[in-house]
């Protein structure tokens, strides 16, 4: 007797992933992304704040020299007494100096942030110290936090 096989009765082993397995993988990726994106944004803001700090440092040094030479901060303005002209960087749209106060306005990752360094000069002793002030428009407290962490000067309110 001859055996005949019917093609549709032969069992095939399925290979690949089931729909549930794929959905679990997608859910895991979504959870990891939800945790990673805010951390990445915070990292970008801190890196941008470092750019802002580096842009402010030449002005800080020039203001210290100006205060010692002039005996006060009243003549320490942008473009005068050895203080460089205003410049912009990737994350700083404008930088201004008026009577020794350095004010930088952020752009791109720092949009809405205004950071200032205010000198406190004692003309009798020649001591000069700095205070920071970080303000962000709207409800962006993450920018203020990044600013306060990177600008390591006492706050204008007295705390660090």
C-alpha cells in the first residue's frame, strides 16, 4: 500500500515573534526612553550653561582689572576700560556689561534664561567678589537649576 501525504496536513513550525512579545519589547523601549530623554535634556542644558560661563569669563577678568585700575565699577562698561565688545555664542544671544554687571541672555537650549554676575567691590581693600542671579521666563525651573549648578558663585540672595 502506498502512502500519500496531503500538503496541508503537514505541521509547520512557526518561527519569529508573537504579537505579545513585540508589544512587550516596544513597552520596554518606551519606558527607557521616558526615563532617558529628560536626563539627556538636562545634560544638554548643563553643557550649554558651560558655554555661557566660558563666554562670561573674559569679561569677569576684565572687570576685575578695571575695578582695580579705576577704583570703582562705574567706568567698567562694555567696550571701555579694557572690557571686550559684546559677542554671541551658540547658546548666548547677547552679552552686556554695565557698571561691572555682566548679563548674558540665552538662546537655543538656554532660550528664556538670563544670567548675571554682579561684582561687589571694596575700594579700600581692593577685594572683589561675585554674586550670580539666574532667571528664566515662564515655568522653566530646570534652566534656573542648571544655571545655579554651573555658575558656582554665591546667589544674589545670599545662599549658594
